[in-house]
């Protein structure tokens, strides 16, 4: 299965941004491990990160046409505010798994609601970088 991983604002700063909360691995390191696991599971993974909402929306709108069969997304703070991103997830026609490294339900009140969750097949929250691995493992059940 071809899986597109999308990362929203500030996730390019992983490894140096709040390491006590998000860990010390960079996004490149995390995705290197995810790609290895994906290959063992028979998945081809591609990842992209942007601090710009419109770029993420464009990638979602183009994903099916590029041959992707599923999307794993960590929209970052856009999870709580972006109806444009929500509509792109819904309109993508693909199964989408939303992942948050921290438990958004145990954080500040404004982070406890995601507009993306309602249009995602599954949401994984609070498993750190392991959440991306869990998403890969769950894809057969989510897409089947």
C-alpha cells in the first residue's frame, strides 16, 4: 500500500522543539524508522511537512491522483482550527489516520477538540513517535 504521511506546522522542528514533550528525534529520524517498518509490512511510505495550511490542503487534494491509497496526518495546531484542512481530508476520498504525538485530551482546553477527527477513519493520540508505527500496523483494519 502507498501511504502518504503529512505533517503540519512546527513538526519540522521535532528534536529541538520541547524535547520533554515531543522527544529528541527529528522528523527525518522518525520517518526513517517508519519507512523501514512500512517496508517490512509491505507499505511504500512518502512524507511531507509544511508550516503552510494551503500546501497541506493541496497535497491532500492530489494524493489519490498521485496513487496514494491512505494518508497518515499529524496536522499539528491546525487540528483544532482548520476547516479547510478538514474539508480536504474529507474530500480526499482516501482513508485518513490522524496522529498526535501527545495526548491532546490531557492538554490545554483548546487542544482537546480536533476538527479533523470527525472525518478521519481513526485517531491515535499520546503514543509519541510510536503513533506513526501504530498507524501503519492498523492500516489493514482501517482500510479493509
